[in-house]
């Protein structure tokens, strides 16, 4: 390799190194509104831990993720309706919950108001009704 080729190679390596150092050092900002592709699995896993008795759930329904205004921001939300049992194995009555997602991940699952889920387009959620038939539940 002659001197000119070595100089060109060294200049290329130096340019790449300088380009790598020129970034601000901050990771790119996370997009808070990534579509929650595994929303059903995340809701199932959360309810397994959240409910007093995650067995024999009946009347389970779920909506598709919808981007809506939450406070001043836009977030994906999912509405879930079901009738679960308490620790004494007594049914509590059908309840609506709303799941909030951030960056495609479940962030919060709380009781929903009529304004939040009253007009949701629910569809059957048989996975929730079978929640503990396929898993070992305590």
C-alpha cells in the first residue's frame, strides 16, 4: 500500500470516529405512542396478579387499542369488561377497566368511568375467561 492509500484509509477511519463523537450523547427519544401489539397478553398477565381470584372469569370483553387524548397527551388505551370473583369466590358484577399504554407497553390498568369506556366497541375476550385453565393459579 502506498502512502496515498494509507493516508486515505487513515482519513476515513478518523472521519468515522469524529462522526460517532458528534452526537449529543442522548439516546433517541422514545415514541410514547407505539402501537401496543401484545396488548392482550399484557392485560392477561396483569390481571392474573391483580385480581383476588383470577379463575372462572365470565362475561369478558375487550376493545381494540384506540389512540385518545389523556390529559394533554395522546395515548393508546384499551377497555376491558369482565365479571370476576373476590377472595370468597363471590362474583362482584361486571366492571369496566381501562388500560393505558406508553411506548407500546402497558403502563396502567384501572377502573374506567362511563366517559372512558361507555362507548367502547367491545368484542369477546375468551382468553380472559380461560385465564387460569392453561396456567397454574394459586
